[in-house]
């Protein structure tokens, strides 16, 4: 079985299908729609998702990832290009979250 943004779009109650078409098209240029579909299955459907066995195999703690760590990465990576990349990605995620929360009121909960 494969998780796809097209499958989520066919479900009229999914976050993907409830996005305005223009936003869906824009997000479809990257993996953003697939990420949104994944989040919905993982956070909302949980054990009811047919992908639950896969989700249960994932690590429970992702704090070792630079993007999600609580460590002060600024001091550890000062002067590194990686720090700029991480900070840009964090800002991009925050912008995407705000943008999606505007269109999907139940997303921001």
C-alpha cells in the first residue's frame, strides 16, 4: 500500500481535499501535499489509518534531528552553512503552518 496525496484528495473530508485548488496545485509542486496527508494519517486517524503499522515502526522521539532538537544549535553551528539552512527551513515550516491554518481551521489545533 502507498500513501499518496492523490488518495487524500479523493477523500472529501481530508485536509488535502479541503484546500483551495490553487494552493493544492502550488503545494503539489513539492512534497508538501504528501506531508500534509502523512500528518493527517499520523495525527488524526492514528490507529484507524491503514498505515498505522508503519507509523508504529517509526521512532517515538525525533529530538536528535537538527530541525527538531531542543539544543541550542546556534552556538554549536555558529558560522556553519548548515545553521542557515536549518533556520531557513524552520521559518519556511512556520510560514507553511500559518498558511495552512488559515485555510484549515482544524489544522492549527
